[in-house]
């Protein structure tokens, strides 16, 4: 059940990001066939010819504090969990979009 819930959240986040990007009439929004690969959304600006690639992540927040082995406790409850880009995404200059569901 948990896997299905995260998949639905991911699809909802992608669709939200696509709708927000498509509000600009000069931007064409493309998605990969089959949904596989390092990029979730590709946009093309028709006036400038600028190409952008995006990876969409759902916003997730920490539920508890973290206590290290040395005893130092980090107060991180409620902070946004940041997801880093992979090496391939860095090479392709993919931008991360954090979408709220």
C-alpha cells in the first residue's frame, strides 16, 4: 500500500509542475515516454529557444529530530528533506522542482 501511495504522490507532483510550467504561453512542455530516465519534464521556450530539463520531487518534511552517535541532537523536525541530483543529472544540468501535493 505504501508504494502505491508514493507513486500517486509522485504523479500528482509531476502533473502539478507541468501545469505550472504550461501557464506561460511561450513554453512548450514535454514529458518522457514511459516515465523513465533522469528527467521528468523538458521545456522549450519558443521565443528564446532556451531548453530546460527538470526532475520533480514531492515536498517531504522530517518527522523527528536526529541524535548522532556522539550525543549531539539536531533539531530538524519540520525541515524540508532535500533530494540531491545524480551525477548524470548534474552533467545534463537538470533542475529540481519541489512540488506540493
